[in-house]
C-alpha cells in the first residue's frame, strides 16, 4: 500500500464545497468517484482544507491510500482525463504512510480574496470576485490589515457555528493591493484559519475601505472576542485557496 | 429623437456572438429585447464590432435611436437591471444623430488574447483563456510581434470567408507579456481588424512560441497574402475586445 498526496485546483462555482454532503456534488465526492474508477478499489481522500460551497482553489492538498501499482506521479494526468474541466489535479506524489494533511505542526496556508471595485460590474470577473461599487480606500484597508498581522485570538473573526476551542492563530502576512483593472486582492498567509475567518477578514477590511469601520477599530474587534464586533462575511465566490506549504 | 451610444461588456461564453442569428441568443438580440422593454418602442442597436461566438468584451460600442425622453445617461443603470449578469453596459450617452460606430475615419481598437501557459490547466482560468501546455518562448513571440507592427496587407491573417476587399490595416502596437500566474497576454491596438485577424495573429504567435515558426517567417507570411501561410486560428474564448477609441 502507498499513500499519495495530490494538489487540487478547482472552480468552486458549481460545487457544494469540498466535504462530502448527503445532497449535492462536492469536490471530495468527485475525487473519490474518479479515483475509485481509475484505481479499481474504493478510495477515500482526506483533504487539508474543507473549503465552503462556492470557494475556489488553486492548491488544496489531499491524500489517499491505494494498493494499485500505478506510479504515484502518473496518477495526476490519468485522473485529470476523467475529471470534469472545473477540477484539475496539479501534481501527485507518494508520501510516507504516516503523513496527514491536517496533522502537520508546521503549515502555511495562503488565501486570496478578490474584490472588483468599480462603478459597474465586469461580466468576465463575476464568477471569481466580489463586486463592490462603493469606492474603497486602499490606504485605510492596508492600515487595518497591518493591525491584524501577528498572533491574535481571532474569535471575533470566526463563524459562531465553529467547533474550534483554541481560536488563537498567527497571520504571517496580510496585504491589500489594487491592479490597473480595478481588482483589489487581499492576500493572507497564516498558520491556520478558523471557520469563515478569511471571508470575515475580507468583509471587515471592506467595511474599513467604505469608511464604516476605522483601521483603529481592529484592536477593539480583536479584544471583543465576539463575532458581532467584526464586519460581515464576504461572499464565497471571491475566495481562492492559493496554496498550502508544509515545513517538512 | 435622440441617438444613444452605449459601451457594452459581456462574457461571450453563452452567446452565439454579437450579431443577430436566426437560431441562438446573441448579444445584439438581448440588447434589442431589453431596450425595447425598457423604452417602450422597437429598438435596434448597431454595434461597432460584431464579435464571434465565444469572444468576450470589456468595451464594445453600439448606438440606437429612441423617442423616449429618459435621459441618455440614465439608460445605463436602468438597462443593467434588466440584462442577464453576463452582459453589463458600462456607460450610455447621447451622440449626434449622424454618429455611426462603424463609419468613423479615426478609430483605435484594442484586443487582448490570453494564453495560460503551464503544465496543467487552472480551472478558474478556463473560460477566459486558451490553455497551452507547451512551454512558450516569450522572446521569440515578442520578436515576431515586432515584425507585425505597422501598416501591412494582412490578407494572410484573414479568414478566407471574409468579404473585405481592402486587407491593408495598421497595427499601432502588438505586445506580448507574461505575468507571475503563467498568463501570457497578447495585446494589439490597430485601426481595424479583418475577420478572425486577432485570433490568427494569436495562433501564429503561439506557433512561433512553440518553435513551429520563426520570428523571421512573419515577413514571408505577410508577403504571401495567403491564409494558409499563417498559423491556426486560436480559440475564441481567449479573446477580449478591450476598448474602441474614436478620435472625435
């Protein structure tokens, strides 16, 4: 038996998120189905990030065990031939049988949240960004972002339905940039994120950009340890899981 | 009566191009239908560029005449409320009754052709770029692009079904750039383009990038005045009409 790690990119538009659901097609259900077909045995993948319905990925990580003798690095292309065009495995490789994508002490996850900020929506951006027609103040958003970097208790930035007991996380970097096509990208790297944390960070930075919150409010929001202190949860379609790096 | 000019952005994925077709929904048919509803009289738009099926736009231009007293600049937002989300009018303004989007001596059109150049397709790019897994040589493509700038007879870069008698056009600039996300953008500005010309330019530059043609071949291809001398027509989904500027 061997354990195979795959890096999975997907367009989340037409999926009910990563995790198996009683109703609705998920990334996990499609991967299990196609890997089971390809390898001729029942396969169950274990994912690193159980992204929500509508969230996109350029580099989620998953593992599965197989008895099949197909070389691990050949699985990538063979699997892509069976997958729908909105899921593409970027790589496949053998890892130690003990390796687990959610039980690594040293991990860095990077997400991007994209906001199209102009007067009128651009149709070719609508599936992969949140549209905001209020003029956003980039400098204010950047000032607020700086207050959120570092190790903090992010309880205020966590969906109340969470099960996490420990809500302390470290954000290594949180940047806000704008390109010439009016796209604002909020890019965040951290050692882990609470349920909905990146979307709440984005919604809070948007509120700062619109002037509804002040950059200085970030300290008060963190200290409150209360979800209602932060801004709204930004829509799923603007969120991309960019990559997950393991310090191995 | 007044004449109104609109700038129209659309995601061409689900349309049979701009121009009215006996079968199939087109951008023109949707605009006519929704403007007729909005203004309470039969409206027929005249478009500047009759983009092909599957081609996208950030700034096509069209005009129509109306007796309705709604101020021209208010039509933009009112129309967007009726349009499907893959079409968005960016602006609307009154112009002279004599103004025509295809009868202006001085016009600059800019198109972009996008190619995702990496080993494996990225699902979130698949609708708005052509995927090419052969490694493309950017310097070669740039050298070939330089040979195509200026005034030339572009008959070799024109679909043979064209009706154009005069195939001389001027390309003001033709650039090839690559970003950190493996996206190659071919950006071309000219005084007009023949049928399929931008897609044939893109297909020819791709052939140069792959080594199947040499940058020096561009002169021979231009001189041949024969469609079969140039490279293939690149797929529609990578093409964006960026803007049309009128020297008024």
